[in-house]
């Protein structure tokens, strides 16, 4: 990873350290895991076509409406998180960025890395734009109203919930997956936390190749 990228990630880790980004290990998160994973032996992807992804209406960093059609014709690498997340989100977005940096230029042109916030109350368009750009120049940050974010999260089977902290603030519990969507916006495969950038890069190349 380049030194500028490392510095940017450290910056956002410090910025978000007031919250604690914990993964939810039971209940709704377990159900979401089973739906996406499709069984205990399906590492990194699943058999058949799961119901993951679908229509959404959000807002990009310039305040413009963005939908799934905005990225039509490109392979999407989608991650749901929040800018105040101190560790998991920066780590996973850095992995996405590293994977893209491993791709040939002609493949990069057909890949759209997308960060969607699950904390629209704090994550304004300007903030998600700056946050996403700190990981990769091509990464697009999206936010919206709580209702709009809920629709996107439901489409991608994402679990998230606000959790109050002792300081009087709050953090967000959430599942953590990197979703690869093909050029038609259909689910291609997903990756769990701490997956290798090389493996993700290979999946992106394969998805672009069709």
C-alpha cells in the first residue's frame, strides 16, 4: 500500500475512533449470513443465484441522485459501512483499493468501487465523498435519507443497527462484506472480512471479462 494511502487511512481511523465498529454475531446478522453464504461450505461465493442487490436511489458526494443504473455497464465492488468506523471499514475499503490497484488499466476502467453509508444521520454527501476518495480516487461514496439507505441495505441483505455508547454518542453494528456485482447489476460473488486483495482482483477481472 502506498504511503499516502496509509496516511489517509490512519487519518480516518483516528477521526472515527470515538465509535466502536463491532460486527453483530447473532440474530438478524446470522440470518443474513446464511442467506448470502448459502450454506457452511461456500467460501467466498455461493451456488445458484441469491437475492442480493437490486434497485436503490441514493445521493453521491455532489448531491446528485445515484441509482444502480448509474453504474450500468461496470462491475461494482460494493461495501456498506460508515465514516466514523474506527477499524473494520477502513481495513475493508483499503483491501478494495489494493485490489483495484492490482488490475490492468483497461480493467480498472470497467470497475466501480462503491461505498454506501449505513449512518446517513452523520454521513453527509460531502463527508462520504471525501472519505471514499481517501481510499481510492475512483471510489464513489453514497448516502441518502435513512429510508433510502434502508432500501439499499435490504436489497444487499445488510444488517445494521445504531448502538448507543457510554459517551452519549452512538456507533453502528453491521455486517461486513464486499459485494461484486456484474455489468448488469447482478450478484457475482462476495468476500468476507480480511480477504486477500489478489483474490478480489481476480474476481473483478473475471466479472469484467464476463
